[in-house]
C-alpha cells in the first residue's frame, strides 16, 4: 500500500460512477461517496451512500452503504449492510448482515441472519436468526436459534442451547435404539 488517500465521488446525485470489479483500489485511506467499487484494500475505508463488492481493511465505516464481503479488524455500520463480514469488532446501528463472524459484535436496532461470535451485545430491538456465542448481553434477545454459554437479559427464542442438547440426545437415543432393534431382527433370520 502506498501513503495516499483515494476519494471517489459520483459526478452528481442522480448518476453515480461505478468502478469495475477488475479494478482494485489500494491505498492507506479510501473514501467512497455515492459510488460503487469492486475490490477495495486499505487501512481505512469510509463509505457514504455507496458500496463495494469486497473490502479488505483495518477499519471500515459505513453510512448508508453496503458491501458483499468484508474482511477487517473493525467494522462500524450506520444504515448499512453486508452479505458476509469477518472482523474482530463489529458495531451495527440500523444495519444488517447475512453471515457475521467476529470476536465482539454490538447490534443496536440491527439484525443478522447468522451470528458467530465470542461476545454479543444487543440493544433496542436487535435480532438475529441464529446466534452462536459464548456471552450474550442484551435487553431482549430475539432469535430463532440461540447457542450460548452465558446469557444476560430476556430471551425470545425457538431453540436455545438446552433445547438443542436435548433434541440431539433424543435423536441419538432414537437412532441408536432403531439400529439395535434392526441388528436383533437381522440376527434371528
């Protein structure tokens, strides 16, 4: 990377520029405003009303933006979204994502389809389809499946860690019993 800052902005508000996927943008700092880029590699990426196909960065900041894939140390969203995010720390406000893998995640009025993390903090109606984590701190956890070591707050879930364990044990017992019965009948013939 070079010691430079790249700023891409749309020519006017009605027509935005688009950088082709084959073009890779690399710099220390990349600012995208009202434009879309292919692959962006930088120490700091700021996006305001724009997006990128793939971002590899130390820090990513979005305001009304999005990306298909993000690999970063820190990701901060405000009215943004991404399909896949892998980061150390993620802070969502009024945003969302498909698959999230991170050490620490904070969701405020935001959501994720699948959230895999060491620690999760959820506020103001944040929700996720599936949460796999060691620690959840939330006013109210809204999820379909919750697999967590420790939960602090109210939980609304269809399947929690205890239910998943019981379902797995029950299914194992039923399958084991059926296999044993099958072996007993096959020996008698």
